[in-house]
C-alpha cells in the first residue's frame, strides 16, 4: 500500500515517471504534465513532499535529506516495478531531480525552471538567519495565467530556502556526473539554465520560453512544456515492443 500523498496512475509496461513539485508547492504544480503523460501511456507518481500542503511551520524542522528521503523512496518504489524510471521536477523539484540522478540511475530527467541560484540576493542570508527569522512574505507571483491555480506557502519558511541553497550546493559542482538524457526547460532569466545545459554530462535538449512566469509547468505555456517533455521522452527512452 502506498503512502498518503502519492498519486499514481497506470501506464506503459516498461516506463514510469516521477514528478516533483516546487519548493513550497504541492503536486498541483505537476498536474498538467501528469495528465499529459498519463494520456501518453506512462505511469506517473507525483508525491507530496514532507511538510507541504499543510502549513508553513511544518517545514521549520525539515532538512534537504528529509525531502530527498521521501523522493528517493518514491523513486525506488517505481524502480522495483519498472525497467525505466524518468524523473522530472519544477524549480526546487528539478534541483532534487538532479540529486536523484546523482544517487540513482534514471533513464532521463526533465528539468523545468531548475533552481540553481536565487534571483533575490537577500535569499542567500537564509542559512544564517532561519533559526531567528522563521518565515517571510512570499515573493509576488509572476504567473501570466492568473487562473493557473497553483498555491505555495505564504509566508514562506526561511528554513526551506536555506535547505534549497544547501541542495543547490550539493548538485551544482557535480553536474558533469549526470550523463542520462536531459530536457532543460526554462523561462524568465535563463542564465542558470544555460549554465546547467552546458555542464550536464549527457545529451541535452533545451526549451527556452517566453510568455510565462517561473512556474512553467503551471503557467500559460504549460501545454508547450508538456508536449516538449513527451517528445523528448519518445526519443530518450526506447521501450521495447512486446509481442502481441
């Protein structure tokens, strides 16, 4: 029996996809992509990560390894049943995807608006102040589609930002070790995405978008992100044809 918070659907016999939501979001971040992948025939797992979907204070005592333990458990759950496991994520979920790729052997990764740095320099103070300043107002939304419906914590837990910075530090220096096929999709400021695409050790497909905010799996270009992801997986993951 699967843990609460795991949304799983039946799909291709050989391939499953694990989708990880953003820093303080929920699986709603990946809902459109999940539905598109399910329609294509993939099995999809979109777990609710620890401390999310309740209240911001539930993240005060959680660290990067708490998040990763949950994500790795979900990955291993799929890997026991499926020959190919693909991992994808949005923002911090994409950073976690990189860490999974360093600890496991996914068939491919889908990296959507990967968090490899912070746009607001003040965020870099989080590791030094989170024990005193527990939460701060969330940044203003940059969603283009105001009906997108994705919800994140407001106020934002400062500890969560500190832990994301820790995770970024873990993966950023080891990007060349990730050799599976990767889709790098990004919008808004693409400097980090270009750095990521250039540093990964395997074949990379890029998708740079305009007309959307940071949450590209949710916002106005979500259809393009989903379609590009499906096209990428068709090329990157070859599923043997079974005899009739």
